[in-house]
C-alpha cells in the first residue's frame, strides 16, 4: 500500500482529487444530506474531477489507503470506467477494512451480471466468517439492488431460511441491519452515482 505522506506521486494526486472539500469524507454518504447550491457544486466538482483524472492516476489512488481508494472508486463509477471492474472486484474481495461500500456502489453503477458475480464472490467468501462484521449488509443490499436492475434473484439463496445470511447473523454478536431495509440506502447512493454519471456523459459529449 502506498502512503501519501511518503510518496510524492500519490501525494500530488491526493491533493488534486481526494482532499478538495474533504471529498473523501463526503463520499462516505454524507453528501446525501446536501441540498441546493452546495449539492449542485459538489456534483459538478465530482464530475469535473472524474473527467480530469487519468487512468494512471486512478491506478495510483487505488494503491493508496482507504481515503484514496474510496475516492477513486467513486470517480471510476461516475466516469463509467468499466476497465477497472476487475480491480474494484479485487479490492472488495480483499476486504481490507470497513470501507467496501464504495466498491459495491461502483459495481452497482456498472450494473451487469459480471458485477453481480463479483458481489456474490465476496458474499460467498465472507458470510461464513462471522468474526468479520463489516460490509456484509451493504454487499447483500447491493445484490438486491442489482437483482432489481437485472431482473434476477441472485440474493434469494443467501436470504433463504438456513442460508448463508441467517448463518452469519446467528453467529455474529453485532447489530445487523436487515438488507431488505438497508437497500433503500444503497438505492439512494446508486441514484446519486447515476445522476453524476449522466452529467458526466453530457459534458463528455460537449467536448
């Protein structure tokens, strides 16, 4: 993992794309509370950043810490850079901390069966591990979202009585959100990502 404190190349990319307006924090979901001009400016700045950053710079951010990876993942989603699908899937599967939501949103924004495959790989690996308590609800809610988009029912086996979801919730002492209820949060985040992606596409067409 590259460190912005000791890596001049990463530090420069962070300065330009991660740090402005503490973007990396707002991309955790707090942007949903923005309204009016503040929201409009956040959207426009995010879309502009997605257009300015190069694939090489995105690769650099994805080698950094959670702030860099979260920001890069959103910029990938906004710009529709599906060439990063495998890399995003790798980072989700690595489960390096409780920040996998951004990867899920990126895959949900791409919205194909290949993206659902990556979410399923994550659930298959980590639902049998109750000692790891983060991102399971987010991932399953993302799969529910993708099911609605694709007209599939890939979440059903996980949610069936005695399935991996019940096994995980029975084994974990943590308070767990119902993925059916939490899906509305994922839907909101995906709606925002699509809004930004549509604006990005319009701006690219003008260029």
